C-alpha cells in the first residue's frame, strides 16, 4: 500500500470506529473510547486521533498544510532503558 492508500484506509476505518465510539491512537495503535481520545477533524472527516496516555507523555503540534495536516510529536521526558547484567555461570571442576 502507498502512504496515501494507507491514510485513506485509516480514515475510513476511523470514521466507522468513531460511529461506534471507539478509536485507534495514531501513535501507539491502541484502541480506546472516544471520551479518552483527542481528535482532529477536517471537513467532517477524522484525520487524527491521540489517546490520553500518548497525549500525557508527548507535546503534539498540529499544523495545517496545503495537502492536509502535519502532526509532530516529541516526548516530554527521556526514555529510560532498564538493563540487567547477564548472569555468569561458573562450572567448577
């Protein structure tokens, strides 16, 4: 699928989901209730949906463009990576 076809498919699915009160976040792809989602509509069509969890951890900027809407997001905090040391097993003679 081309990016344009993928966008059209997402919009059609999002419209059907919105009618049922359920939306898919464009960032994490989790489905949630309409009441727990920030939405952006243009000309009566849903163009972006963002769950409260992603909205709480990102700064999101929407900008109109001639082709539609540009969305930029940046994490508010650095991502923490947790590592564990590998266990070394010694064999005794």
